[in-house]
């Protein structure tokens, strides 16, 4: 065998049986509302602290979102978009949460939001109403 054939054979054997498959993921969709009106700006975050899993999706028209998640129990929070503050003469600008009225402060932190989702093959749509 030529050296290139040996290297090719070794590469094939080294990758045989190796896959990049991890836990199954699911496309989770839904919408976020506040007082029956869609929340169209900001983001929704799904956190599974036990698994060290945090995934975020942007909210869009109609308050809709779509995110890839593994199966699990997630605490959910909704945050306003970040806006840049003006830089001062001696300081750089900063990103701060936009002042919005349709995302209650308690909904912005997983520990206080009271929102949750149990994701699995039969649970893929979650709508959230942010009550004041």
C-alpha cells in the first residue's frame, strides 16, 4: 500500500462509528402576550439549570418565537430588548434594557417569572401570557 492509502484507511477507521449525535432536540414554538396583546420585541429565554442549558429566541411579529431545545424542564423568562445609551465625553455607551410597559419586571428573571415549559416529543408549543 502507498502511504496515502494507509493514511486514508486510518482516517476512515478513526471516524467509523463516531457520530455527532447528542440528545435529541425539538423545535419549540409559541407566542408571548401581555393583556391579550402580542409582545413583539424582546427575547424569551428557556433555562434548565440542572442540565446547564440556556437557550434564547427573539420575539417577532405576533409575539411569536421559535427555538431549538432538548427535552427537559425549563424555567422561562421574557426580557425587553437592549438599547444603546449615548456615550459621554469621557465614557463609552452602554447597553441597557429598553423601557417597555408590556413585560412586567417579575417576568424578566427565571426565579420570579412563574413561567415554565416541560419540553418533550409531544410538548412543542408553549404560549405565555405575562400577567401584571
